[in-house]
């Protein structure tokens, strides 16, 4: 699919890979699977992954997308890596807090703070 690469935008800040999620709504199962596969490939291609997911564009997210994040977090920890999340909208942040996922994930207000927390 030609639009598959547009679901995420990948850049590097030092030794941290920053992934900007492009979709405003991460609700569709096919899109979630594509995002999950692309993130898994990023993790698999690195010995010790240091990844920041930037949610600045995301306004809505399904529970399936949360499942992808949990799996991604597990894979990164298995490789002694680190995962940070940033720029999460208040409605999504509330879901992280209700589900207590905010206690598992390293969530920062902005990209610079997230990258800094992983590089530290």
C-alpha cells in the first residue's frame, strides 16, 4: 500500500528514534496492524531500541491501539531498550490514567523531554 509509510514518520535525535504518529484517529484495525508492524520492524532492527512515540497528531485511539503499545513496550524491554511517549492529548492521557498505563509508560509533555528522559 502506498499510504502505509505515511502512518508514521521516523526521525532520529541522537541515538533515539522518534516516531511521529500521523493519523488523527487510530481506530481502524488495519491501520493499527500496519502501525504495529512498522514499530515492530523498528525495534527488531536495533540491538537496544530507544524509541519515542510522538502523539501530537492523535486525537482518538482505540483499545486495540493500546494493546499494540503494550506489546511494543514488552518487546523493547526484552531488548533492554527504552520507550517514551509524548504530546498525548488530554482525552487520551485520561485513558492512560484510568487504565493505570500511565504507571507503566514513560510519558512526557513534549518531544524534547521524552528524548531527554531516554538519553539520560
